[in-house]
C-alpha cells in the first residue's frame, strides 16, 4: 500500500515504478467531473487493486490556489 500512496502523492498520471496501472476503457473509465482524469486501475501485486482519478489543478471555488487532488474510487483487497 505504501507504494501506491507514494505513487499517487507524486506521479498519479504516469506509469508507476512498482506494480502496474492501466486506464479503464468505456463507461467505467469516464471522469467523475470535468477536469478529472479517466479512471486508473492500479494493481497491487498479490493484494488487490485500487481505482482512482486525479486532477492536476483543483479549486474548491473561484478564489484560492489550485492544487492536485487524487480521488480514490474503489479499493479491492482481494485477488481477481
């Protein structure tokens, strides 16, 4: 799990250095709101998978500074 946290904290839009990730196709991969990435399916070797989306510059309102955000959609801690 720490490898996943390190990945999404620093490089959520690039292929992970450890484990694997794929962008989901079809409706399952659609962004949850404008500006979000497609759903990324991160495989945790032998432990399960985590689906997430990310936004590089998220703002809560028109004021304030933009910041990156990761949205965890699902966590499956079992084998396929």
